[in-house]
C-alpha cells in the first residue's frame, strides 16, 4: 500500500488551493460555495443510506456525482492555467431533475399551502437537503457577482432544491407519513 497521507499541512495557516494552484484564505467566497455544496452532498448521502426505494437511491447517487462536478467547477480559478480536463454540468442534468420532479408529482396530491418539514426522518432529511441546497444557490449567486460562474451551475442548484422539496413529499407518501400543511395564525 502506498504511503498516502490525508494531511498536507499546507492549510495550517488558514489557506487552501483552488484548482489551478492559486492560494486563497479558507473563508474565500469560492471555498464557501463549494464547501456548502460538499455539505449538501453529505446530506444527500444520508438520505441515500436510508431504507428508501431503489430508484430514488440511484437518482441520489447520480445527484452526488453531479454535486462533485459542481464542486470542481466552483473550485476552479479561471485566471490560472488548468492542466487537466474537468467534468461539466450539462442541460441534460437539469432535464433529468425536471423529469424526476414531474414523475414524482404525478403520484402526489395537489399542494394547497406550504407544508411543515417533518413527519418522518427521511422527509426531514430531504427538507434539510433542500435548505442547504438553497443556501448553496445563494452563495453561488453571490460568488457570480465577482467571479466567473456558469449560469448552468446556478440553474442546477435551483432545480435541485425543487427536486428535494418534491422528494420530501414523495417520501411522505412512500412512508405513509402525514403531511402537515402550514396554517398561518391570524
């Protein structure tokens, strides 16, 4: 077995490297963006580890792969010369989310109000993924004001948060849990 160490000690002074080699503080907007996508990816893994249907597990694995792609895109310093090919997001990735949303929605009752997150642990995990995805989207939009970010990356995050909302409703139905509509107190 090779002598591979997980620690490099290069980050001990609060900096890390972007793809391309540029050193930046660990609080840099790019690090915040891809770190939040990484957090989302971990929650997706938590959902995938639950006792859910195989199709959803397969779809979540696909999403995790796309999130790693997105992380690499957000971690790339476009001012540096990149010496390797990086994966890309494609319109088909967004279309896949839309098709999955539509397919799940066909099996769900019409929604007439906001719903409260909860009802089953898997449903709650889906809502957590949705909110972390929305945060990743906001941070990525903010990043795009100062650095190059493909519009497709923002579009993917936007559609993915919709996917997690519908997945939460789908899992409510799958587990026979109760969906609690929000009723505003007046």
